[in-house]
């Protein structure tokens, strides 16, 4: 009888140990816990991650270079007549010295989102059709149909950056 009890206990222990081994093996080879070799990381994942990082850096560099180009240029005195529009061709900085002008945002998506020109002096966004205050530094952040339109007889502006003027 003792031999049978001993045999049963040994049998149960062997089954228990084997079941733990099988479950441990299943856990390490499942999709939830994959085993990855160092060579796979170095040869496949590393280059993929590096190319994604470089793409992101290059796309952000274009934005930074636009700002750098704008900042390195000189302020130009521009005089416009009633009805003239000044549209940004990139990042553009404007200071209204005299006269009356309002913001112009032509893209409906920008108008709906409440985007416009940035009044750096007040720290606000000047939306479409708003009056531009004299002696305030205004930044046009993109060349996506943003600019100003002259509403008075004439205006004098200091402008830095790329822009076009239309009647």
C-alpha cells in the first residue's frame, strides 16, 4: 500500500512538473511574448527605426529652415494702396506702421478652425477679417492663403520674409 501511495505521489509530481514546463514554453513562444534575436534587432528593426526618425527630422527641418530664412532677412518698408493684398509665400513677419488693414484667410479649413495670423505683441491669434493693430508684430506662419488686405487709403508696413502683392 505504501508503495502505491509513493508511486501515485511521484506520478502526480512528474505530471505537475511537466505541465509547468509546457505552459512556460507556450508563454515564451506566443505572440504576446515573442523572442527576438539581437541580429534581428540590429539588421532589421534598427534600420527601420532609424529611417523613420530621419524622415521625421527632415520634415521638421524644412519648417525650421523657413523660420531661419525669415529671421535672417532684413525688414523692408512696403507701401500699399486701398484694396491691395499682401499674401505670405512662407513664414512672414509684418509690422503695420500706419493706415488700416485687416487679416485675410482664404482657406475655409483655416477659417473654420479659427486660425489666422499671430499677433506676437498681444500673444493672440488674429482671425479672418480682424483689424490689425498698428506697431504690433504679426507673424504669418504658413503660405496657405493667409495675408492682409488694405482697408484704408494706404498703409506702410515693415515686412520680413517671402510675400506677394496683388491689386
